[in-house]
C-alpha cells in the first residue's frame, strides 16, 4: 500500500518584537498566578509568555533561537549579533569574527558545536568554545540551517541555494529550482523538506532533493516542520 504524504499549511501572523528594545520577547513561558476564584486545574493549564531581558542594550533585530538544553542556548540576529544563554541570562557573544552581516538562522546539535548562517553565504562555525567563519561557498543569502545530532547538516537560501554538511565540510547541492528557499526541516536523517517562494516544496528522500510538482499554493512558504515521513507543516 502506498503512503499518502500529508502537507497541511497554516496561514499565520508572526508577532513583532525583539527589535531594538534589548529584550528577548517572547521567550520564557511561565505559569500565571493563581486566581482565588479559579480551580487548581485552571492554574496548572494556564501559561503565558513574558519578556526576558538580555544583558546589555541591543539594537539588532533577533532572527532565530536554538536551545540545546535548559542551560545552554543561542540567538542570532542582524549586524552579526550572537547571544548565548547560560541558564540565567542571555549575553552578547564576541565571536571575534569581523565583517559579519545579518545572521538569519542557527542550529546547534550539542553544546560544543553549531552553525549560524546569514547574508552573502555566511557560515559561522562554533566548535569547543571557538568561533570561526568558513570560506563562503556562495554569495547568496542563507536563510535557514539544520544540523542533526549525528552532525549531518543542510542550509538553504536565495536562488535555489542548497548546501550540505557531512560532518567535516560544506558543499553545494544542485536542485532544479531558482526560487528563494527560506526554510528547511528534517524528520530524521533521511527525510525532510525545503520550502520557499512561489509555494516551492522540495522533498528529501535520503539521497535526492526533488521539487514537488503539486504544491497546493503559490504564496511564499516561510518555514516547515517535518514530523515524520508522511506528515509535515508549513507556514506561509
């Protein structure tokens, strides 16, 4: 019996924030205080988002966040901004790498290794407490990146740019689209999707990325989250 792939799409509005206030907002969920008139079950089920200030003023727009554990996390943003979470506060990181432009996405498979991508093909690597910039493979802007716990990685960007990471080095991957790619999501090492402009959907089967010919929309798909090999969600 053949499997039918299910790709529902959500039209969502993104909350504005994180621009110039120095606050990471929203980030930390916390329980609401108990209403004397409410039941105990109401209290436990009520969660809201609150602002979480960073250490020091920020003028950058924050673009992506990746939490490795309850005590370690990273945020990237415009003007080469990188923040690190130590379990109690977010602090700006001096990467020591000059000339960084806007950074759009980050992925950290563990506390000691991770990647941040951005404009002009920026590939910022973090290894054992040290930051370095890889030699760009492209001048295209990279909008999203995912690196698995087994250190297999992918990055996507403008003009159909797709990069692959084998645990040692990055390389270009040819795909049959020139659409800007803005999001990528894997359900496991061998299954995933990349999405982008004009409703572009590209499926990964473990060896090949194939552009889907039956996209249900023509709008830009910003992000995608793959649950398993037959179920995924995209946001446009």
